[in-house]
């Protein structure tokens, strides 16, 4: 069976075009919560008005904002195409660096997991592309810029910073690190100018996802690894096994690129396969090292490609994608009232100001202050969305099978743009409800116990 076409340029470009089409079509069906947040942050950064979440890294909003010269709706699709192209380009550069067949490497990297999760929330594929650019140019001083940009896409990629050490010259290591710092400095400066705290966005993200999520700690789930590594698991294991005899510097680099994200994932309370997205790179690398040894490697690669295509019969290609249209119907019953909702991002994306829903203990207080509370029943949080006895204690403006509006449109507070200062909101809620003082300083969030005390006394951050 001859499969010579797998080595041709037509095959490579065809795979790229099909991947881009998938990402665009997926976005045509709807928009995820995170993607909407990035769009809203882009609008705020470029206009200074509207909804904004401090805990979001800035690169995705910045790129969407840059593309907004073609309108914001078009910018969403232009950004998606750009991120897909960067992944394609970086895959070729990385394959060239390690003397791999670029067609095979790129095709193997496009598993059903990567296609479904690469752009559905907006940042994973861009971060992977930037990590691949960093690794592809590792050894050149400017490589640190790409790692800095990946950090500004997803903060958890900071775990890969030790890979900077995989360079021959100390000078290159130092320059790469300085360029990493240079890449992130404008964002830290913006944070300082706006809040007085250069690390505010980063510590807000850490507080939301790690420090204040300890109540929701999930154990390591081997199934998440299986989802990410997909059909390449046995070939990854075999590739790693066969490489041990002659483990070179590149192998150690890739092994560390595998181990560090797994360590980060283990320490993160809430776990989802997306947090392991960067494992796609070392997985494909070691799987390729085994597959390329085989006499009929083209047949195996073709079978893997077909298996990935067939897997779409058993998975949801619109995972985490929402049809924002289902959130529009109640907006006509809100008047000009200040609104709190469990779908506040969707509502802001649709052009109506909204704030996060109140904690249960504060719901009555917020309604008495003049806020409306709009709860969509398809959204799982807050838990009181299904507490019938609790909800009947409020005046109900309107209720359907899909949503319920609590409060009163007469004498309500006026609507306003909302900047989501998560740390301050968390601190205030705990102070009001539990009379508990939460330390939201950089040291208090990033460290515990004696380390936090040492951090404060050192006055470094």
C-alpha cells in the first residue's frame, strides 16, 4: 500500500486548511464562556469602557483587539485563523529543529482532543504554538520572548521557565530570561498603573484557580492524561522506552516539558484535561521517535489520522460551546436596572451590563439594595438556582422553564459597566458573611504560613 502523498506539500497544506475550517465552523456554532470574556476584555482594553476581568491574561484580548479594525465580530474569526496558523508554522519550525518529518509531526499533533479544545475557549492552541516557537528557537537568545508571550496567554505556562536552561551558553540563558522579563513587563506595568500592584492580574488568577479553590480539590485523574495523549499513548511509551538507551539533550528537554505541566496539574485543585494541553508537544515528539523506526510507518500514521477522524463519531465537537442566543429572551424584562446573574459574561457579551451573581447569604441584601438577579436554570451555579423554597422568598419579576428574575424593576439601581475585581469581591463577601479577614496581598495568596511571613518581611512582591 503506497501512501507517498503523506510526504507531499499538498497533504500538509490540506491538513492545515481542514484544521482551520474546523476551528472556524466550531466558532460559528457558538462561543464559550472564556472566549466571550476575552472579547469583552479586548473591548475594554481598546476602549476603556465595559466589562473587564482582571484575572485574564492579556495576549488573547490584545490580539482580538488588534484584529477589531475589521469589526469585533470579524476579529474573533481572524484571531482563530491566526492561532491556527501559528500552531502550523511553529510545528514546522520545531520539526525542522529536531530533524523530524514536518508532515508527520503536524498531522499527529491534530488529534480530536486538540481540534475540539484548541480554540473552543480561546487560548490553548495559541499557548501551544508559542511554546513550540520557544522550543524551536531554544539556543537563540530571543527564544525567551516566545515563552513570555505564552505566559501572557496562559499563566500556568510559567512552569516551563526552567527549559530556558537548555542552552549551551550562559549568555544565551541570561539574555533569554531578560527577554522573557521584557515581554511580560508592559502588562505588569499596566497592572501597576491601574491597581498599584504590578502582579494583580497574575495573583487574581492564582487566587481564583488555586488559593481559594482548595475546597474543590480533585485527585489526579489518569483519564485526563489518556484524553490528552489520545491514540499516541502506546507509541509515546514505546518511544520513551527506546530513547532511554541514547537519551540526548533534546529527549531530556521533552521529558521535562512533559513532567512540569503534570506537576502543575497535580497541584491545581480543580482539574480538567485542558490544563494538560501542552503535553501534546512531548507526546507527539516521543511517539514520533518510535513510529519513525517502523518499516510501514506511513500506514500507521494514516491509520492514526483515520482513527482521529472516526473518533468524532463518539465525541462532542462543540464541547464548552454555548449558543449565546438562548440567553437573550429575558433581557427585555430588565429595564435599566442593575443586574446580577449566573451568566453575567454571556449577558455582557450580548451588550447588556451585568455583574456576577451574589452568594446565597447576600442575595436578599443585594435585592433590597435595588439589584435584579437573573438566574438561568441550565447554569449549574449557584446551587440555590434549584432551591425552590429559597427562590420563592423573593419577588419574582418573571419565570420560565429556562430562567427566573428576582427583585423589583421599580426603584432599582441603574445599570453600570462592571470591572470584575475578583480578589476584592472575595474579600468583601467573606468579611460581610463570616466576619473573616482574607489576606489578598501577593504574599498572602501565593504563599502559606512562614513563607508568607518571610515574603512580607522581604517586601519583594
